[in-house]
C-alpha cells in the first residue's frame, strides 16, 4: 500500500510554544519542555530548540554568543577573530548531557563579550550594530563556525532532534528564565541541520515559526540591501532579520511591525477610520517588500517581552491562555495545558492580530 500524503509530509507541521511571566518571575526550563511533548507529531526529529530570557543575570551586561563549531581549527580561527574585535570575559563549552536521541553534535561554545571601545569609536557604531556585524562576518566568512545566539542575558539552545529531547540534552531544567519560547521543526524546503533548527536569533530577538512563506525571495532581496546576509535559504531566518530591521533600525513599534509583515488587505485599510487608515497606507507603501505572504504563525521574543502573530488569513493555528502572572502561547491548547492544567481565558487570536506581552518595567 502506498503512503498517503499526510503520512510522509505534514503541511501544517512544526510546533511553537511560549510562556512569559509579566512579573518577571524566573522559571526553570522544565515546563516549556513538557509543552512540546503533546505536539510530538508536529515534528519529525530534524530540528528542535528553545530560547530563554533572563538566564544569565551574572553576565547581564555582556553579549552571550552561542556558537557551533565544526572542529577545533574552526574554533581557534573564530576565537582569534573574536579577540581582535571584542573583549572576552568568559569562554566555555555549553553544558550538555549525552542522550541516545541526540547524535553528531558539533562543538558548542558560549562567549560572554563586550565590543572594544576603540572599535566602536573608530567605526562610529553603537554596540548592537557592531555585534550584529560581527555575527554576520562570522556566519558568512569563517568556515565551520556559526553564531546561533547573540543577545544579552538570553540564549538559544537548538539541535537536530525532537524538541523534548533537545531540552534534556541542553539541561534546560538547570536554567531559569522569565520568558521561554520553543519550537519543533518539520522541515519542508531545507535540510535538517543544527544551525537550521529554530529559534533563529539576532541580538536579543528570536523567532519561532510554523508555516511556509511564499514571499521569501522578495523579502530576502529587500533585507539584504541593508547589510543582512541570508545564508541558510530558510524563511525563518529572513523573518528574524525583518523584525530586527523594522524595530531596531527603523524604530517601528511592535504593533507597526505587525502591520508591515501581516498587513491588512487594501480593501480592509480603506474601511479603517482616520488617522489609522493613513498610517496603514504609509506602512504598506514604504515597506511593500516586507509583507510576508503564505501561512505562518510566529512568536517573536525580545528582552522584556514577546509578540505572537498569525498571517492575515490565519492559515496556521495559535492559541493563548493565562493564569495569574503567566501568559501561554502555543500551536495547540494541549501544550498550554501541559504547562498549566488550570490555564484560563483560552482564546485564538484573529489573523494579523498581534498578541504583545511585556514584563512589568523593572522586573527583568
């Protein structure tokens, strides 16, 4: 008997999940790992990962670079470059545990760094732009090295495997974060490899994504005009760079970022009252190439909060729940119940409707 389409490819595959405390209360990684178990069938073992915010309080003022190395020569070459442009205050392997489900791991290191002031002065850059350029340099010019996390007081942990195994591999129960995001991957157009797993990250922004965007080439061509290098041929990478460009470089608010990447139809805009209509017309006119088309649900993590967003037609599932100071977001309600069985106010955001949750000021 021949295999059915649904048995060999899951068009709606991939699982996303998140939890955040609006009080800035730090939680171990155990709950976010558990949230991925009910969604096991959405993945196929070719990618899983997590992002945690607030996990490095003792190094909160330093950028934490998480880097995959193919071998020792690649590590030494990359480290020599880092020493030229950054002050390294700590360098170490990221702790992992051997489990049979995770194999062929690369060398996995983290570096807590700060840009050299002399470099910042000579290039007249702020530290975020400088570190972003360092990340692009390593990922495009240093063979065998790939920076997969580069923010302050946060970190990405990802691998080839099912997400619940990836969490155990990285010993996430030993970390505490006020916000966690998670992803289980079902690759459609690109191979499963360690760098290609989600979350994708640049500085403190991370993206987990369920879907497949059809606007990748237009989005990529636009964003690469501004110094970003899309080296992985995957739509999630370009979404990450779009979010960084619009918010950090263009100064847009998160609500405006959502109005660009999941822009309302022109017919919908025409029915909006002024001045909202004028603002939406402006955003669609200025950033037409950053409209993301195709089915998607994404969670954007950042320092102090997160934003969840569906495509404007809501072609991918996403639900939200609450309990006390916690807000939960996931592809399925079962994932929320795995984190908090008594979760309340379960609801599904409309297409193109951003759900933005922020930690109270001063709590993170």
